[in-house]
């Protein structure tokens, strides 16, 4: 699965509404249990370009002030059970507390899981099929009522209803050992669900899985575990008033316009070792035009772009040219890969040599430029981005600006020495993907592969076109731009949905359609492997296998050019979301 | 008069019904002819992680598997008597006029439309005042100074004005005044009138001028033509022969007649504009009805598209009616029948 | 252009035919056809002629785009990353304008803006011309039929025009392009051809109402005119009157409004492309170039060249159309 | 100074246009006294309407070039300020236009338009002006004037409209009244009524009246003097008797020949004037009428080289023709008159 980020929204020109689908990922390393205290105080931290990657910039413990955030478009929902945007997962932790969360610390340390609502990370039993969490004492909602383990259970069960909460991920749907007659908390409220989740007392919650998974803490860190009392559940309308369990509660909710969060006086610092809750309030303005947003961050009117996907092209130049701005910028590599999939169901891509020809002929530098240049991505050589467990440098097709000789050789081996014609699809409202398609069209033409380009709107792209294998096959579309980011940092989080042939869907499909038994076998092995290191290695092998099969032309590992706000304290990039951490921030 | 209005209102209603049917067909029937199935529709409105079962259920929940006539009937019923919406934890009654719930955001469409309306209203109000004043005064002056340097210059500018797409002038204006000189508000900086009238005007001045420029140019040309025609009329000569002051001849006899058709066109233009200034709103990222519509189209959010179309068509039909009534008031020769 | 004489124009009205009906004496002004008179007037209208010149130039540019680009530019879809600063994605040196790249290059992709603007003329004019033809065809048929037959036929067609005018046109065009795009298998065409046909259809389809109104009005008044009565009294039948008496007299208004509809359609196509439903990339269109330029407002040449291309094209057609109207219909004082 | 009430001397009104100078009125002179009626007769484009507009100062403002003198009741108007002339308009001199439907503003009631005309020159309350308007309407023969005063022009019949138009012109008791084709737009029976009305009113008001028409029939009943214009110039000028009984210009003969008469079919023309009026830009060299003149050949070749002088033939009767006086009289007596009478 993959989490979404807000695309770098256009200045409102293209029909393209901005909410993008693909991926901003995040990665985490070993779920070790250190509950490291964040942000040191006192000493002025380092500054300069990329200072926020591994350091807490402008550290301070000063409380008070208003943190001003903005975003170009509203995201899917502020309901923890109905959201799939990285920025939303990052942000919602200021008003909601999941069982476990990511350590608010810079860089790779930010990928570490730390207990939040729970006293400690999950305790596994039954061969990692059962996971037990104990809630901290003294937890309260904003209305003063106590938070119990039943609320956690209810919250998790509630969001299983994907006809009501369409947005969120389906990990719990897929992995919990749910009774057969359970449909949803609304339709079958009386079905006993203890086989999936038990609450032996108000402090304890026990999850039962249908197959073992050693990384369950990654699930426990999902927003779905943010508690919701059944009595306060108003279904889809819950988004209008989310009951706060974190240090801030909603004051104003105007979807599409503005959210204001103020201090939640029922939150007790004593129950929360990871949050400092420095600002007095958060002001989040929605629907700010992209370039305007950048300019206001540059001038100091705004502190943070919630989307965290990077500045608009215009500001990229400013950052390059203005040393002062440059010193405020960070350029993290994210756990997301942009790539072009080659459809093995469509001739001549059913022949591996023809696929290889594309990989050899592609001009990677040009592709990198298409995706926004050096500041927007590193040239990718495999699916798995660095930072994901099991990642290893794989360069099966070492080309730089394209290797015509090898491409021609592959074409000959494929029986198409003079090249062939093929169709490529892309999201028409994504300028970068459009540029990638155009770039590939140019570089493939050099070896005689003639591409016809076909753009579709994002809203239709996966439901009706690129994500509908039957359509792709009927219309002989061999190539498609795509992107993928993990929900957390292991191979499971990144690869299973796109390379496992058993997850191919009839529509809304992101799977590459590899259909290689060897790959599926590696996936099965990885699922069953309880040892993390070995499991990661298996995912690495699967990645290599896919590259061997030349099913995908990786383009870039995405990077974002982010600007630190003026007068913002404790600002740093968290490895969990590859954007600024929203828990630690303060205002001077 | 009253019977006329009633007849026209009935006519307007019929018109809206036809518009709704055509719109509904385009979005619900035509794609089916192209082989799009009900679940294909539903696929657009499920999460990224939806299973096939979820898709089928969503199809049912949105009623997409019903015959189109049933769907249309449900939609019409919603407008007149309201509708029920299952929001998970219960059923909500969406009071009439209920234009349904967004397939994507699950929010009722009508309040969203009402929410967007002030933006478009603000844009239309400001721009139309500017273009009417500017266009008419330039047109009148041009006509009165026909052949002069002013006339030639103004008409050249006006012709350029109607030849410039707002998405070009808007971009140039934004780039120059908002991002270059930083003297006007950047795109998307809408402030409601009720919040702060000064900032409201500041945030809208560039969109106003962009939109007004285009229309002012057209109106200047129209006014000039109308004025020239009118000032050549016999009754103007009569007015002069009475010894009437030239200023009064122009104001009382010339303008009144020359402006009547302008007012008509103005009414219709404002009617169309109230349905959203798509290009201007998109260029300036203004959260009005036009931007709402383009957003709805890009997400294929059918209830939103239907709601928007009906509102826009309503404004156009109403503007037509108002203009016809107004014409009868202004021009005594027109009889309403 | 001004009418020759205002005062004598008024007097013309005062003259009943009784006195002056001449049979064309030897020294009387020779009778000229409307076309000849119009041409004489047009020849004197420098501005309209300039417009016509630019129009011809643009048409030639569109037709010979490959040659022009061959001489002065690079293939329109060819990337030139070497022209781009890969950090800022801006053209090296700001615009990249040089003898090599006459209009500079696009940011990020480094494609030759000159070539793209030249090729953009093809799409723009092609669609505008054919869409105009479609509108004129539908509009004329509808207008003539409504005006000539009157009665319930007229009522139905007039109502239809009203309904068309009640739609939010741009939104509809946007939506329709998307919906009809799904018919690609049924239509058996794809790529640019499909899109061009689609745009011609959508643009042409939404614009006939205006022309139909004008033609209907003209037909109505022609129908009542003496020569039609005369023809009828001589026993001429419907089709004869329609084709021999009415249609020839509609040529002038059709010509005028076609010329003025072309620039409107250029703008319409540009708007659709700008909103992302035009011809698909990499094929260059002016509207799509402007749309791409919105993200690079600090690189003004990127928006100025395609924008000016639209402006000049539309202006030229408008100038020519205005001149043509003045020439064919001097009574309109526009 | 002049002893005449209206004295027009060598009036020239020229319009510069893109195509050249249009000499609409080219050296026109005539006189008129109060209580008398002058008929100006000519085809379209002969300059007769421009003349009347010139007197009122309504000849399209700045672009026209006007010269000569117009004396009205001891005042010279050509050199007078525009504002001064404006104040005279409507008050001292008024005009009745040809087509009352287009000459009255469609958006204002008949009453309002008369009231306006009155109040321009009389600072009175609206009520007073309204009363005046009702009186005037009654006086020009409109039934139920107190009701019709609130009607719009389009609600009147053609004849009623012309009556209203006359009422409007008379609202300030003008001493010079110019009627431009006052009956052309009306049908025959109404024409007669209107002409009768005008005659009565002129008598009552003791005004000088100029009637401009293409139709000699109209002036036959009313005019004391008649001026025949062609190509911007007077070609014959004399008393009504001179013109009807002793016309000397071939063009006048043509006009007489085409006069509609009750004893003839209206479409029948006895002496058609061939061709059409001259272009006022390229006025034919020599006698402007020569291309259409049946007797051109009898002028000894002067017709297309020399412009004939307007010369007195007898007792104030002026004729502009190359034909020798005797020959003209002979032609009239022998060739034209019998023809007209026999028809």
C-alpha cells in the first residue's frame, strides 16, 4: 500500500485537481523500543542547506505562539480512520494519539517506533500472531472522559467499513482474524469480534492476526489506532468534530478553508513523553495557491507547508539563487520511487528482451530532468528506495544517458531489430509524468521504438485505465508512468502490493503485473520470515528479481526541496515521513 | 404581466428540466454506451485499497447499479423533497433542495455550492461594475469623438482586449503585479467581504480587472456601435431641433436608447458569469463555482457536476427572464406576451 | 471606415422611388455586384488588409510548419536538457534565446519554443477552421429551416437554441471531451486524430446557436421581401426560392460571422487546452503551453510567446472580420 | 442687415469625406417673409434637406463646412455661436420631420416630448407645460388630448403622430417653421388633412413656413414661392405661379410630369427623368443636369463645359439653364404643356 502526498499543486491552471495519488512514502528502520527524548534545548543548532536532515534546527523549549501552516488543497479527511495522506498521518498526531508512533527525531532516528498511547511497544505471542498493548494510566479525551482500550478497539473496527471510510489503508481488514459474520460496526454491531481484538480490561488491547507478522508495531502506528469512543462516533461526520486525545483540539473546522487547533487542557504532559506541545495553537489555512504559499513561507508570513512535498518550480530557482534562502532549505530523499512500468501482457513487452531494450535505451538523466532535476530526485536503479530495509544497490542495466548499442542488441534478440511501436500512458494532469513520457518518447525513438502517448486524468487513471489490466491489454498499452511510496519502512510496506501477482486487481490496480512464480515465492517467504534481517534480505532479493525481469524502468527516488519557516523552532526532517516533523515544532 | 411571468417561470422550469436530463444523460448514459459499467463508475469513488467486494458495495450504496431512469428520479426527488444519506453511524436527512452527496467527499453538494457562490458573486459583482462603467464610458466617448485619435486608440485597445484570452492576461498580470512588483494579492488569496471589505477588494482587484478588461473591450465596441447608430436616429435630430443642449441630447435621448441592448447583454453576461468564471477562477485559484466545476469534472464527481450545472443553468435562465422583464420596462414598445 | 455621407444617407430614405427610378442611363453609376463593391471597400481598409495578411501568413506558417522548423528550429518534441540548468530547471542564461533557439527553450524540458509555437499554429487553426465550418453548417441549416418554414419548426429550433444557450458551455465542453474520449474503440481513431475530431465536434457543436439566430432573422426578413414574393407569384416552388433567392442573400452574413467565429474558436480551443482537455502531449498547442507556463511565472518568455501567438492570431482574424463586415454591410457602424 | 424676415445668401454646405468633398449645398440664396410659404423641391440628394438643417444649425457639427449668410429676423446665424443658435432652435425656428415614427423618441410619451420641447425655452413647472401640451394636442386635432398625452408614439396612427409632431414644433410659437417632407410617410387622405392643418396653423401663428418636398403636388396648394433644387444648387426659383404656369427649366418640367394626380394611375409617369441624381462628389461638369437632360443637344455644346448662371428671366423668376429663354418658353408651350394636359 502506499500513502499519498499532496502533489505539487499547480497554480490552479490545469484541470488537474491536485490531490495526488501516488505515493509519498516513509520508511522506518527497526522497530526498536527506544523512547528517545527529542529536541535538545539550549545550544543553537546548526543551520544551512540540509541542516534539517540530521539535526534539530533552532532548538528551543519556549512555549507559546501560533504556528501557521498552509496547504494548497484540503486532504482526504482529518478523521484518523479515513485518511491516507502522509502529511495527514504526520499532522494528526497533534490531536490524536495512536498506540505507537514515530520518534520525533531527525533523519533515520525519526523512523524508530516509540509507544504513545501504549506503555510500551507491542508484546508478541503465538508466533507473532497475537499482539498485546497496555495503555498508559490517566489518559483523557478533550471532554474529560477517560480513554479506554475499548475505544482503541472500536476505532480499529470502525474504519474496517470501507464503504463508509473509503480513504484509509486496509491492513487491519486483511490481517485481523475477523469473524466471518462481521460486516461493519454499523451493520453488525452485535457480532462478537473478540477473535480479532480483545479488551480484557480498560487498559489492555489484544490483536489477533490471521497470519504471523513480526512488524505489527507498524500497524499499531497507523492512525486507525487513535481512540474513538463509540458514543461519540458520528460516522462520516466525525471529521467535523474529531475528539482530541492529543495536546491540541479542534477549535474551528471549516473543511476546504481552515482548521484551527488550540490547547487541549485535558491532555496531561505526564502521560506523554514524546510531545512537548510548544505552540499555543495551530492555524492551518487550506486552498492557498502554491506559489503564494512559497512566497509567504519565504517572507515569514507562514511557517510550514503542510504538504511537505516541496516548493513550486518558481521557488526552486529562488532557493538556488538566494544564499539566504538556500540556507533555509532541506532536500531530503524520500521513500518514494517514480517509475515506468512495462506491461508483460502486451506484445512485444511479453518478450523480456524487448523490455530490456527499453531499459537500455532510456535516458536516465533526461528522465531525472523530467521529474524535476537533481533537487527533485536521484536517478533510481531499482524499485526499492534506499532507507527501506533490505535495500541494496542494484544496477542491472547500467546506463546513464542511454546505451544504444545494448538496446539495439536487445531489440535484435527480441526479434524486432528495427524497433516497434508502442503506447504509453501517463497522468495528464501531472506535468512531471507528462515530461517523463515525452522524455522517454524521445530517447526510445533513437533506437526505433516509437511511442504513442496517451494521457488520462488522475481521477480515472487507476480506476479506468492504467490500473485496469483488461483495458491496458485490450488497448495494447505497454507502458505506464507510476509512482509508489511505502507506508512504513520495510519491503512489505513497499513491495507486496506491486509485485505480488496475487494482489492484482481488476481495477484500481497498482500492481506491476509481474506474474513471476519466483517473485511470488519470495514474497511468501518474506511474509513467513520472523527474523527482521532475513526478511529484509528476502525483499531485497525480490526487488532484484523484478529488475532482472525488466518489468519496470525506475526513474528517480523522489526528493523534495523544503523550506524551514522563519522563527520556527525544533524544525527537522523526520525519516518517518520525509518531511518536517509536526510534533516537535515551536514558535520563537 | 402576471400571467406572462408565470408562463415564463413554467418555461424556465421546463428548460431546467431539459438541461438536467441532458446533463444526466451525458454523464450517466453516454459513458455506458462506451462500455463503462456501474462498477467502473464506482471504482472512481473507492479508496486506493478497495477490494472488489468493496467496489460492488459502493456501487450499490451510490445506487449506480440502478437503471438510469431510477437514478434520475431519485436525483429529482432529492431536489423537491430531500433525500436520505447513510453516513455510517446513522442516516441523515438532506433537506430539499438536496442535490445529493459528493461521491468523493461524501459531503452534501448544495451547501458546498452555496459556500462557493459568494466568491463567484464577488468576482462577478466587482468585475461587472468595472467593465460596465469602463466599457460604456469608453464606448460613448469613442462614438462621440468618432474618428478621433481617442476613438482609434480606444477601439484598437478594445479589439486587442477581445483578442486576449483571460488566462493569458491573468497570468501576465499575476506574474507582473503579484509576484514581480508585489502590489496586488497573489492567486488564491480570497478574503470574504464580511470578514474584511478592504482585503476583499484587494484580493479580488486583479481578477476583477482581468475579467473586466475582456468584457469592457467587448462592451466598448458594442456601446460605440449602438451609440453611433442611435445618434444617427431621427429622434436625436428632433431633440436637437427642439434646442436641447447637446449634453442632454446625449444623456437623455442617445444613451437611453443605446444602452437598452447593452443592459440586455449585460444581464445575460452576468447570468452566465454567476455560473462561474471558469478561466478566471482557475487562473487566480479563486474557490468559486467555476473552480468547483473544474474540480468536480477532474474527479468525475457526478453529483457535484449535476449540482453545478443546474445552478449555472438556473442563473442563465433567470437572467433571461429578468432581462426580458427589464426590457419591457425600459422599452415601452415591447409587450410581454 | 466611415460611410460615405451621413446626410445624404438620410435623404436616401426620404426618396420615394416614384421620381428617380432610372433605367440606368449611359452615364449613370454602373451597377456593381455586392462582391465587387465589398472588394473595393476592403481594398481601402488598410487595417483589415493587414489582418488578412497576417491570417494568410499564419495559415502558411501552419501548412509549412515542418519546413520552417527545419530551417529555423529543432523538432518540436526534442528535449534539450543541455540547455537547462538541472538544479533550477530554468533555461541556461534565463531564456535560452539565441540564433539557435529563436524563442528560447522551455524550462525543464529544453524544447525549442519557436518550433512549438509554429507547430501550435497548426492545431489551433485546423480546429478553429473546421469547428467554424461545422457551426456554420449546423447554424445555417437550422436558421434557414426555422426562418423559412416558421411555425412549429421555428418554435422547436428556437427552443433548442435557448436550451443551448442555457448550458454552462465551457464546463460542458470540458466534460464532453472527457466523456466522448471513452469512445475511442467505437470510433476507431485515436491519438491526435481522435482529439482533433473531438475538439472540432465539441467546439463546433456548441457554437451554432449564435449563427443560427442571425441566419434565422435574415431568412425571416428575406422571406418577406419583394423579390421572394415576386418569385412566388411567378410560381416558383419552395426549394427554388430557398436555393435561388434566399441562400445567395445569406452569403454575406454567413461570410461575416464565419470570419468572426474563427477567432472565437481559436480562443475556445486554447481555453480547453489550457484547462487540460485539448490535444494530448507532446503535440504542441498554445493553450497547453500557457498552462505549463503557469508554474514558471518567473520565466516570462515561456508564457509570452504562446500567449502572443494566440493574441496575434485572434486579433488578425478580428481585424479582418471587422473589415469584411464593414465592407459587406456598411450600415453597421461598428 | 436685411429687410427680409429670412434671408439666405450664397449658402454653401460642404462635407469632407474619405471619398472627396461633398457639396451638398452650393451657393443657395432665397428669402422668405412671415406669413409666407416657401416650397423647396428636389429629388433626394439635391441638397434640400441639408439646407433646412443648415438653417437650424443641425448640419452634423464639426465636419461640415458652412459658409454664406443666413439672416433670420435681423440676426446672422452662420457666424453666430452654436449656443446662441441652439437657443433659437425650437423657440424661434422649429422643424417638422418626415417620418414621425422615427423622429419621435420611442421611449418617451408624446406628452413628455412636447413638454420637454416647451420647457427648454420656458422655465415653467411641469404641470403648466403639460397643460400646454394638452392644449397643443387638441389644437392639432387629436381627440381626447388629455388622455393621448400619455401615449407613446407607437400607439398613435401615422396621421396622429404627424399631428403630434406638429404640436411639438409649435410648442414655442416659432416664427420660422420648416417642414421636411411632412406628408411623405402618410397615405393620401391623411396627407390632405395634414396640409390643411398646416395651412391653418401657419395663418394662426403668422409664421414663415418652408416646406421641403420632392412632390410638387404638395407645394401646389400651400406655397407662395417655390425653389427647385438640383445637385445642391437652385435651378429655378419663383412664385408658385411662375413655376406651375411658366416653368422654364427642363428639370422642373420633369418634376411636373411626374406629379401624381388624381386622374392618373400613380405609377404612370409622363415625362420620366432618366438616370439618377448626380453624385455630389463628382458633380458633372458644366450643367449638373445635363446627363439627364433631354434638351442637352440644343445648348450648343455648353452643357458639359460651363455652369449656367441663375439668371432672372422675368419679375424675380430665376432659372439656371443654358437654353435661350425663348427656346425654353417655346419648348414649354409647344412640347411639354400640351402633353401634360392631354394626359
